[in-house]
């Protein structure tokens, strides 16, 4: 997948800017505050319907404007074009259309333009709360597995309904038996989600190991899914996980009624990242954390490519500030030939095969 051109109107600091990156590695450079991340933000909107670093629509609207408009033109590896338009106005909701047709649900955009991101803020995936790691898995799987996204959205709805019911049974004396149908529904969805995440991490690790060897300090990495259901291996089927999950929910029903909420499930699960069998979150140095993160994103790029048959677009914000020179160069080598990537940096880098673009020149080149 390639971004051929993106046009930004009133988006963050850019009143009118057009960016046409080249096919391989692109380096957008410029001083602090010159609007480099803003461009990645705009591309992110056109691929995943929302901003980079979780920015929200209103924040992206230029301070002086009443609306913003983004137009992205992409081509997949078979040269089939896809155009995405995102518009937002102070007075109306965000609208997204693909090839001229307005989407009813933004989730319909997910997976159309596979996109991987790297940002210094992503360090939280490695050393932050479990929610960050769940978000990482959900994001990766939603782009590669339509069924996963459907299951996840449904799981969230069923979870909410089950929690409401737990409260109704406890507070309003509603029949306990009415919970069973929701427990079963939730278990089936939980089984599929846990199974998909387990298989995902297992496959990701296969790509991760060789990349980490190239970048790392000689440790052996590991990653595995952790849930309250127990040990997860890719051989355990979704159905079996659902059965075990349902039994465990039944075992804790009293506590759940008391607390009026579902006490465990994919919405509470976590991932364990390891280096030489030691928990990365607790023991890794800053350099090891950063290396782990970038290796994980490079592995994800390879994973998405294998699953979808499409090389994803790769957005890397402030890459070099996170890595020492040797590792920075190694990452460029690893990016070479794996599709289009767009990197931001404060300084220009004269490296063969890297196409450098000044953000200040881009911003000036439009009327
Ligand atoms: N909604 C907005 N309207 C106008 N300007 C905005 C808006 N949102 C952010 N900006 C401005 O955009 C600039 C930040 O741009 P951006 O984050 O892209 O910079 P950058 O080039 O990535 O800088 P750094 O190298 O520090 O990461 C800030 O000066 C900020 O004031
Ligand atoms: Mg920036």
C-alpha cells in the first residue's frame, strides 16, 4: 500500500498543504513545532479514521478555521487506487468517504489501507498499563481480521449488557437465570478473541525474533498472552477457551453480583513481554525498551504483509530521537524494500535510498 498524495486543508497548523511521498523511505524533516507530526496525524485519519497519538477531531481543526478536509489517494500493491476523504466541521460530525461513497460506520475503513505506526508515545505499549497492550493487539488484529473487529465490537456491547443485568439482578431482584444467556454469548466471543490474540502473539514472535537479533543486545525475546483463564497456546481452540471461560464466570457469579460487573475477560487481559525470560516492563533499560518497541513494530509490518498480502504503510514519528545512531541506521536497512515508510525527524539525513522532504518547503509551496 502506498500513499500517492495527501491534501490537508485547515488541518492543525496546515491551512493548505499537499504531500506526495515517494515509494520507499521518506524522511520529513524540519524544526520542532513545524508540523511534521501533523502530517502523520492527517495520514492516520485517512487510514484508521482517527488521529495519531489518539488526538481527537476538534483538536485537529485549525484554530482559525471552521472545518478541516483531508483527501488521501492510495494505491495498493496491485496498483488499485483508493481515495479517502475525511471532513469535519465545528458545526457537524466527522464524515468519511471511500472512493466517493460515504461510510455508514467508521469501522468500515479499518483494514482498507493497512497502516502501522511508531511513536515515542507507544513506549507505553511495552512499559505502560495492560490497556495499552490490549489496544496494540486490537489495533493490529482489527486491520488484518474482519471477524476479529466484529467480535470485539460485539463483545463490548454484550459486556455492557451483562454488567447492566448483574446490577439489575442485585438491585432490582431480577431473576438470576436471565444472566445465563448473556454469560454464554460473552463466553463465545471471549473465546474467539482470546484465541485470535494468542495466535497473533505467537506468529508475531516469529517475525520479532530475527528483527530483535538484528537490533538488540543479544537477549532472547518472548511474548505471551496472559488471562485469568490460564495458559494460552495456539493449539487451544476458541471453543475450548469459551468453555473454560464460561465455567470460570459461573464460579465467580456471587462476586460478580456483589460488584455488579464482569470480573475478567479479554477486556482485562494482558501480554507479557520478556527478554531472556525476564519481564521487560519491570527490568528492561530505556534502550532495551525502545529497541523492543521498534522491533515489535517492524515485526508487525512483516506480519500484516504476510496475512494481507499487502505491504502496509509505515508511519514513524520522531524515530531517531529514540535510537542511537547505529540502531537508527539498522532500522533504515530493515525498512528498505518493505514498502513505503514515512519518517519524521528534526534533521535531514543524507542516506542512500532515503527521500528527504523539508516540511517548511512543503508548507510554503502552496497558496
Ligand atoms: N488545531 C491546531 N491549529 C493550529 N495549529 C495547531 C493545531 N494543533 C497543533 N498546532 C500547532 O502545530 C504545531 C505542532 O506541530 P507538530 O506536532 O506537527 O510539530 P513537529 O514538527 O512534529 O514538532 P516536533 O519536532 O517538536 O515533534 C504546534 O506549533 C502547534 O501549536
Ligand atoms: Mg513531532
